[in-house]
């Protein structure tokens, strides 16, 4: 007699050692990037509607954006360490689930305070997605294809930036609640896909300690800095809250560095910055976040609050920023794989600076041809910078430390981003009457005269000049990294503890 065996059930995807596994893993991280960027775009285009519907203050409105970024920034390193300890797959899936639950709650928020609390939980889920996306890609791709992979992820993020504002305008036309509820099926799909596709392919760190002191110090210090800057422009710089926040940040952020130097299992492992390539790329990432992130925030209110566009039209008008990234990101990644990251990163920052400088010519009646072209230039520069810079950072660390490195990358970039929004808010609201600010941030441009808008537009130009100068500084920092050929030095000399994992 012969025994007939039932065919084994086929699993979606391929085995971890298969040549094509890298592309399957990239599809998972791309879903996470798409969710994060679509959520960002839909929410930011809905801010004027949220202000009218929930009767929030201007500071509350801005903090709907900021608390998500602060939570994801502060916790991204802890999320990276946990993924190194317990597995990237579980952490990535958990990030999707938390994001879905938080999106459900945010859609039911009855006021600005409730919405801010749900956004904090969203930021926790986002931290696990951000910390693991770059690490999963780096685990799966060979070093010589890492720029292409990061460029593809950035390209997908750019697609999300194109879709997000337009989708946000359409969802707001139904109800602002759907700006959040739309995330739920998307997050659940990402969760299921990651569970089916991903494998654990790297060793795990043996150290399971949690750096509570470092995490709390950085959380309070960064929150104090951002609160002080953002509230200072609105309420005045002599406010006790503003002074207290800035003093707390001045004390706690340096204390955070001291704590991390003496921790056995620090939240931020400062030893990864001993690599000249990693430290220069990290500094450039911080400056890039500082120079560019507030731009979409500014243009949402420029189009809706100054030029009087509807949310859908404003979303469409933001598209050139993402289209530029969509075009340049994969090409820049391929270039960096062949010729190194330094030249492309420097060029990207300079192109961004050019676009930001040109934006200082915008007025209330400027045609869209000009503003669209300038946004496209900034998008090109951002794509040229991001994928080579990310690939350079992630390629310098040993496999078992990529969660920490990915977390450090997001931390420095998002720290720059939250400071960018807080700074721009402080500048554009300075010396502008509260009644004018309310109309601008509520999207009521038809009720504002040209004379009333003059101080706001002048302040917007000042902020853009500062961002352009910051981008030039970023180009100088990016130029400090090693030449091509030194990019792989750190990879060839893994840390001694790698042998223990």
C-alpha cells in the first residue's frame, strides 16, 4: 500500500532565505509608510475644519499635529530596542493594531483635548511602525541595493503625500470623523499582510533593560521646548508656561545626554554616533526635518486661509511637493548605491534651499504656476536627500542593532520636524491680530482684507528665509560625511556583542 500525503498548505509570500523575500518585506514596509503619510496628509488638510467643528484654540489645533510627532519621536528608540529584543515582526504588527484602535477613538473625539489624547496613542503605534520599517528593509536587502530599497519606500511615502491631502479634502466634505476612521481598514490590512509575509531573520539582543530615566527626561525636555516655542508666538514670551517649558528643556535635554552616557542599556545608544558617516548623516537628517517639515503645514493655511481654496482644491495644489519626491527618490537611491550618498545628499539640500528661497516671493494673488513650481523643486530636493541619507545611516550598523539605528534616525529627523512646526507657528503668528489669525487658520480668507493679511504674509516670508538658510547649513553638514568607498567601513567591522546574539 502506498500512503498519499496531503499537499502542504502554501503560505503567502516566500521563505526568509528566498531571493525574492526582500521584495515581499518591502511591500510590508511600504504599506506602513503609505498609512503614515496618507494619515498625515488627510489630517493636515482637515485642520481648518477641525478648528471650526471642535471649537479648538489655535494652540490646541497645532498640538493635534505636534503630540503625535512628539509621542512617536520619543518612543521610537524604545520601540526600536524592544523590536531588537523581541522581534521586528511582532513589533511591526503591534504598531498597526495600536494605530487602528487610536484612529477609531480619534474619530469619536468630542473636543480638542480628547483628540489630542487619542493622537498620543496614535503616535505610540506610529513609533513601532517607524522604528521597524527601515530596520526590516535593511535586514532584507543586500548593502548594494539598500539605496534602491530606501528610495522605493520614500517613493511610496510620496504617493501617500499626493493621495493624503486630496483624500482628506474629500473626507472632510463628508465629515471630519472619516479623516481618522479611514485609517482603520488600512491599518488592519497592513497588520494581516505583515503577519503573513514577514519572518524574523536576525538575532535578538540579550539585554532587556528599559531606560526609564532617559525616556522620561527626553519626553519632558522635548515637550517643554516645543510647548515653549509654539505658545510663545501666540501668548507672548513672558508667559510662565513658555518660560517654564524653555527652562525645563535647557536643563533636561543636556541631562538626557549625560544619562545616556552612563546607562548600561540606554534609550539612545550614543556609541552608534562614533561612526563619522552615521553622525554626519544623522545631523543632516535633523536639519532636513527642521528645514522642510513645516512646509505642508504652512501651505495648507496659505491655500485655504489666504487664497480661499476649498479643502479638496488645497489638497490637489499640494501635490507637486510629493510628485517631486516621487520622481527623485528612487533615482537618488540608485545613484547612491553606485556612487555613494554624499554628493546626492548635498545636492538635495541645496535644491531644497533654492525652492524655499523662491517661495518668499509668494503673495495672496500669486498664480498657482509659481507656487506649484516652487513646491515641485522642494519635493525634488527632499527625494534627492532622503533615500541616500537613510541608506547611508542604516548601512553602517550591525544587523542586531538596526532597530536602534532606525529609531535614532527617526528621532533626529522628527525632533527637527516638531521644532520646525513650533518655530514656524511662532514666527507667522507674531504681531498678527488674533482675529486675523482665527480667520486664516479657520480657512475664512474671504473675510480678510489685503491690508490685514500683510503682516501674516511678511512673517511667512521670514520663516521661509530661515528654513532656506537652515537647508544650506544642512548641505554643509552632509558634505562632512566620508567619500564614497568609506560608506561600508562600519558594516565590515561589526560590534563585538554581535557574536553573542
